[in-house]
C-alpha cells in the first residue's frame, strides 16, 4: 500500500477543492469536512444531516478507535447548511447519499471506496502525487501544525500516542530531513 501525503501547497489545495466542486457539490463537502476537521473518511461518509445541520460541532464515536470525539464545524457551517438546503435533505438523510436504496427505501451513504474514486480522479487531473482519502486528514494536520505550531494539540486531535508519530504522520519529519539535506554535500 502506497504512503499517502498531505497536500502541502495551499494554492494546490484550493485548486483541488475547485476541481472537486466542478464535478460534485457532494464531494466538495466531503473535502471541506475532511480538511477542516481531520476526520477519517470512514467517519465522514456515514454522517447524517442531523449530525451537522445548524450545529457548531460534530459529535461521534470514531470508527477506528471507538472513542467519542467532538469536532468544531462552525467555520464551515454555512457551506454545510447551504448544501443541505439546496438538496432539500431531511434530518434522517445521509449527508453523502449514493444512488443505492436500502430495504426501507432510504438512500444509503456512499462508500469510502466511492469517495476515494471521486477524489482521486480530481487529484489525478491536477497531477497531485501520493493522494488518497487520508490525504484530507493529513492535509488538515499539516496546515493546522504550520498555522499553530501546536503539535501537542494536534496529537490529541489525532489520538496519537506521541508527538513523533504525529510529526511523521503529517510529513513534517520527512520534510525537515529533506530541507536539511538540500545543501548537504561531502
């Protein structure tokens, strides 16, 4: 399995968001949540309207860890609410609906695989290397660290056991090594 990387360049991240938006508002909202909360894609795609509509935080039990988490979303709530209203979604609807309908006649949420395909297509179009859905979470972490320089808080957000793990996870450790070796020569 290839190691995915964050999108480090803010201009490329903005181009990626626009490319995704050109193809699908639904997929754009996935990106918006991913890069602004650090949630894993497995925690994003099963969200329901009632989890985010006119809310300041997302409350959930993380799929991977089983731990309860609270993620602020007030900084993206306008886009979330506009999306929900534009598509006339009800409180019980999945935020990211697929075309499939379950036995109760309710549209299912898209799969993580489907989300990957859609986002990867946009990344490929922009020639973004080492991209996967985890790139959203890693991009959040990378830019959060660059803006705040608070690795301890980021470590808590990600539920990592050490600062070194978090630094490696968001690619800061490798970036620092690469930068230190640019002019190194014997």
